[in-house]
């Protein structure tokens, strides 16, 4: 799998993109492009951010088709990830009760929380047209990479 084999290059690229830039939206934009490039058969890769004033998740930078702008904290795969503060991998989204179908081509989905100071600051959402797109090893690698990158992001 590309992201596993190229893990070192991926991290080097991510770090070089983020280290000299503080703007969150610029960094999340480049990260969504970078993840998409390293993950074949993904149709949507992007971020949802916390909107504490409105008490929901709001769409951030992404690569893919137009997506739902706001997701309540208790809805969908993203809401589940936000509430549990744990990554969630859904090999068949059609079997997940309450899955929010932004792109009807999506068949599997991985959502990883970005946590700083024990608080979920954002979610990385990766959708694939393939059922069971990610192996266990790849899910673990993506979680580790996301945790590493999370430290470099500056949230207000
Ligand atoms: N499927 C997600 C919604 C976001 S889109 O996939 C981009 C969910 O169930 O929360």
C-alpha cells in the first residue's frame, strides 16, 4: 500500500508543508491534497472542524465532490468519531446506521480525530469508492501519521 511503503516521504512532505506556515486553512488544504495523492481509490479526503458557537462540525478544506457543510455532533460517522474521540473505520457505509451520504459513490470511510490538549479540534475524513478499502495495517498507519501531523497544526 502506497501510504505504508512511502510513509517516510509522506511525513517529510507533510512536515515541510506545515513547518513554515501557520495558517490553518492553507495547511489543511495542502494536507487534504497530500493524503489524496497517497491514497488511491479515495473519492473524498478532507477535514471537518469544530464550530463551538453553533455546536456542530463544519466543513473544512477537502478534495472531492461538494459535501455536507454542517454535521451535528451526534450524527453520522463523523459525529460518532467526535463523540467517542476515537478513530472509526467503516468498511461498508451502507451498514452504518445514520451514515451521512455526501457522495453516493462512497462505500467505505475512515474518520480520525485530531486531538490537542485532550480536545477534538478537527476530524480527518477519508472516503473510498471501494468496499473495505483499508487494511488494518493501513488504518493504523493513517492514525499514526495523523497524530504526528496533528502536533504541527495551530488551532485558535
Ligand atoms: N459520511 C460522513 C459525512 C461526511 S462526508 O463523507 C464528506 C458521515 O457519515 O459523517
